C-alpha cells in the first residue's frame, strides 16, 4: 500500500456529501462551551481519514409515482481529490465511468467511445438523472477549508445528540453558499444536512443513516438526497461494500484508464 | 427529414448511390441474411467461449446491448415518405486481468417503408437530377467495433475496429477526421475505425497517441499523431494527421474519384471560464490544390432548475456564404465529404428535465449566410429502467435552395430496450 497523505474517504465519487465524519474515540462528548465549530468540522473530517477505499453501492431513484430506478456502481478513491466510478447496472448505464481529479471531472460514454469534460455549470446536472449533482461529487470534501461555521444549537435528532452548525461559503464558486448540518456529537458523523443557494433558498436535503461502526469509526452507509426543487423525488445511496486502505493502482485515476476501462 | 436521412446515410458510411434493380436488391438481402446468421453464430459461440472462463475468475465478461425500433415520416413538396427500421446491437466486453481487455459489438439493421431515397428530394430545384438517382437503404449487419487492448508498461496498444473519436465541441468537431457526427443527433453512436493505435501516458491527464488505419497500401493509409495535456484547468489536445479521402464526384452521373491525400493539423481546448463551460476546436487542412480552415467555439451554462443551455458557432472554410451553392458542395454533403454547405453556422441546444422521467429538448441549426435553419424539438421518456422512448421532430425553415430550407418536415418515434 502506498503512503499518501491522509484524506477523507468518500463513498467514492458521490461521497463528497458524506464528508465530514469524525475520528474521535467513541463516546467522547463535548459541549458547545468547550468546542468550536471549526473543531467539530475537523473531527468530522478526521473521522473519514483513510488512505484509499473501494466501494460498491446502489443508487436508487424514487419518483413521485412510486416508480423506482436502481443503479449499481463500483468506485475507488484515494486522497481528497481522486476518485473513479463505474456503473455496472442497469444495462442502459453499464460502462459509464467518471473520473475526478481535484475539481475537474470527466465522464466516459461507452456507446460513443469518448470521454467528455464536465465543466462550468454543467456540474449542476444530476448524475445519471439522480438528485446528486456532478458538483456534489466534485466538491472539496474538507468543509473547514471552504466554509465558516457557527453553532446554532444542540438538539436530539432521531435519538442522537447533535450539534447544529450553520456554514457560510468563503468563496462564490461553491455549489452551495450555505449549509446547515446536524452532527452527532458522540460519533462525529453528519445525520442531516440542508443545502442552500446564495439567496437562502433550500435546494437539497440530505439524510444520513444505516450508521455502522467500522473499527473505531462510525460511518453512515446510506444517504438519502431530496432535491427540493423537484417535487417528491429522492435518491438513496446505499453502500453495499466498503474496503478501507486497499491497494488502488495509480493508473485508475487517469484519463487512459477512464477511456480504456481496464 | 429527408435531409436528415441523407445526412444520416452519409455519416454512417452507407456508401451506395445506386440504381440497382429490385432483383439485385433481393439477392443482396438474401446474402445479407445468410451472412447475418453466420455472424450471429460466431458472436454467440465467442460469448460462450468467454463467459465460462469468467466464472473461473480469469476473465470477466459482460454481454449488453439493445433493441431499437424507429418509425419516421417526412414531408417535402407534395409527398409524404415513411421509413421504419429495427436495430439490434449486442456488445461483448471482456477483461483478462488488469492488462488486457476486448470489446466488440455487432449490429443488425432492417429497413422497411420508403427505403429508396431519391436524390431529387435531397437537392434543390436548381440542381436537377434524374428520378433514377436514388440511395437504396439496404438491410445490413456490421461490426460496430471489435478490438482488444493490451497494456505492456508503459504503453497501451489497441488493435482492431476501435473508437477514434476526438474533439471537445458538441456538434461540429473539426478534428473528427473519421466519423463526423450527425448534427441532427450529435450524441448518436458511431462506428469504430479499423486501426492500430499506441498510447503513451505522460501523466494522469496527459498522453501521446499514434494511430495507423490501413486503407489500401501504406501510402494511402491514415496516420495520426495526437497529444493531450491538462494545464491550468484546461484540457488541451493537438493532432497532426495524414488521411486519404474519396471526394464527391463532380456530378451525379460520374464515378467517385480516387482517394486523395489530406493533411490536417489542429487541436482543441476545453475548460471553465467565468463559470461557463467553454471549448474551442480548429483545424487547418490541405487536399489536392485546396486548403481550408474549420473552427468551432462554444459554451454551456446550466440554470439552477437544471436547464442546460448550449451554443456553438462553426466556421467552415470549405463552405460558401450563401446560395446558390455549387453542385460540388451539394454532392459533397450527400457523400459525407464536408460538414456544412455554409461558411458560418450556429448551433443551439436547450434541455430540461420535466417531471420525473421526461426530458424536453430543443436544438436549432442556423446557416448565417442564407438564413435557413432547422428546428429540432424532442421529448424523451424513461418508460422503465431499461426502456427509453424518444420523439424527435425536424422543422426546416427557409426557401428551397438554402442549406436547411431544402430539407423536409418530419420526425421520428424511437423506442429502445436495453439488456
């Protein structure tokens, strides 16, 4: 296994949303008086600190009429800025691949045999028709770097004690200018997140669930994303398999690999 | 619609401008059917050869594909036409470890309806052609692609009919030397090119590629050198190529000339500027005594409601500023030798998800020289997880003799089921 700088594991590409978990001994409780918002975000970040990860996951899109679309993908991630994802089902989408390096992203279209750069405001488009956007997948996992935070309150959410943080973007080019996050104050994982436009309009709501302990960490294995601009649709991301600190060949995160798909 | 069909024919390498008798066509279709059965047997036996070994873990194979049915109608002058086709595609991909992969796809396509496309319907009145001149759409089967790739470090070598698709632009790709897009449907799949290519990665986002596509002897085969690099957030590529093309004949009754050598240098760049996705692509080419420049500039923007807006401008140095266009240009269009009649073309596209499973799109192509345009509204519906439906209309705007005004009004309904 290579030695790389610590980074967040995400649920591969899509997991930028998952960012922000923590790595604190289980059961540690801190009060708002003795912890700063930055400390909270850093603990959340630290919880996700692994070198590499391989993920198999199912993405389920549920439509207003109850119709459901299921997609399967396999993904690899290394560092905070490298991830590769390939859809394996359904047949319509099988073979579609994504590469992310930093804030740059490419998609490979198998029936055209060509990779296409996803850029500019195209990042707002939903991935494979889901409520997750390309921008969600390509944003910097470290919220400490991109947002100023304040603690709004401490509340119980689904039986768990949480800090409610309100984040304001430090830059104009971020997908979401404001975020409100409910963070489990014992497990240091987000349980809920609201994503806002600059105008203050609520764009999306993410709910984190299926929390499991992996070694000394806690990890949400499911995310439900609701696009508040599209009525009654939601996308659920369920991690089926996740391996930390696996050996990921460097060529995986290259354009050549994206286009040849070894 | 007829214009669409003709473009489609030209772009998809349906090469015959024929006056074959129905007897000949009938015999031809019988031969095609026999060949199809043979080809099917080969493909199926290949799949069975691959899949069991996949169970051992030595090779991972995947079989996918689709059935597609399309019914189209067109109206031009005082005549309605209809065309119906079935298309079946089977893809097999296999991986053997991390160093070898292979992929192939076979396509069968069966036509019904007005399969005889008269050139007089695709050409302006000032270019009279006899009614006996037509393109016959014949049932066909072909290997869309069939190649394998091996990776002897640090190289990546691909041999076989492969995708050599280049360029950053959406609709008009000057650097697309082998399989130009159908501008009426730029995202539709295209065939591969029989070639040997060697790629040398020079970093995660950079590489150099050499491709050699045999055609006749060594002198008439295509040679391409292409380099790609990622710099300051932009993807940049450059290519130098020598290819050989068969120009359109000087007149409809004349045979197509022999291959002519063409040299092209060009490149493209794509990235983000002020929040916009932007791209530029251009080439300089020379063939025989002719030299010309092609250039595309474009950008896109997505509104917060998911609406994608895309605009692209294309300059074609081989085109003319307005009608009447020369016979040579019209014939070049029919034979797929050249992308537009006009020098300056603007392409626009807007797509928006409507409801959960519906997407509405509208594209427009306008010739700035003669003022003609084609409007192409479309609605797609994801009927089920692996089922897509698409309704696509084409409205030709402009008088007869203009580039897009000479097309027909029409549209198609297409269904596709994936497996």
